[in-house]
């Protein structure tokens, strides 16, 4: 069996979230321009909620938002220093909130473009310097699905009690990745499990997984070297997946699978790639 951790990041509703954020940004901008209610502090510790105020000689004239009218009181009763400090702090926070909201909106727009760049065809994809490349589906065999291509199996078919190894031909992948923590995309035809596994070179093949067939029950236990990954759902059936830690140079694959423990129903799709020795 194998052990790995998969950190899933909650899916994002881009259209809804972007609309909500745009509305919040509009309110923030309006608050900065029009000025929302704030506290006019008094020296006795109290305050009035006001929209604006003016110092006119020994009087402070202010518009009370509580009573919706202009009022005035002696300047000596008003703590103008504290009121101005609070106003500056409040305005600085509003400006910071507006900047952060603008940055979030920009990030959402970038993510929207990222999603649009991924083809609609099911498969594995890699974004290299802004150019999306499709990984080639490796030759394989799923016993119950004749539509899928043939994969070489080291033991005879049908599987018999004992062990078998699922492999792909060739000692090296032709799809080279030059970074140690690459971002991949999985467009699923149906909701299945997926991840990144390390392949084991063996003569002129790379072992994808070993299969143990348990006598009597005839269960098929699939064992693969799955890496710890983060996963983020970007849209229905579209996921972004990347390793938690840098990958060592070597042979790897994106896999989509369903562990059914049925020797006649091995569900497995493989897109192989290699991390080069010069990867950063």
C-alpha cells in the first residue's frame, strides 16, 4: 500500500466572488470620497457620530448623523486632537482596504485567465512560462475498458494470484520539466482520484505500480509511490496540483485512478514526465 497526504484547497466561484468583491470595493471607494459617519470625541469621554465638522472660532459646527441636522458646541468641550488622530487612522485603514481589495480582484482576473488557458479536453497539462502544454497519455491497459490503449504488464493477463507490475515503455520520459515544484492541471472526464507518483526505472521500462493479487478473495491491491501534494479545484472537473516539497530529479507521472480492489477492474490513467537534473 502507499501513504501520502493531499492538501485540498476549497474551490473558487470566480464569477460570484468577483462580483461581491467589486461591490465591496465600490463601497470602500464611496466611503473614501463621501466620508462615512465618524466620532467627534468630547473631552468628557463621550462622542457624537458626525458626517463632518468645522471649527469656527470658539465653536465647533458639526452634522449629526444621529439626528440628521447641523449642530454646534463650544470648542473647549471637543477633543479635536483625538478626533483628528482617529480620522487619520480610519482613512489610512480604508485606503489599505481598498488597495488590498484591488489586489484581490487582480488576482482573480489572473486566475480567470489561467482557467481559460486550460483546454477543455480531459487530460494532464503543464504551464511552462505562460505556455500550456498537454502531457502525452502513456501507453497503458485498463482490463475492463477496451477503449483505452494497451499497457505492458509483466505478468500474464488475466491476472492470477501473486504479483504483477504495471509499466510504461522506455527508461526516460520525453516530457521534461525544469522546475522542482511544477504546477500541473488535471481536467477530469469523471470525478476520480488523482495525484503525482514517482516511477521506478527497471531495465527498459518504468514501473507505475505493483499489483498484489490476494488468493481466494482475488482482490487486487495496487501499490504506487504517491507524492504529497496540494490540490486546488479551479472549476468543475478542473484541478491544479503541485508537490508539497521540491521533487528530486527523476521519472514521475500524473495519474488518475480508482482503487476498486477488483483484479478485473484496474482503473488507471498515466501521463509521464521527468524532472531534469538542472531543474530549479
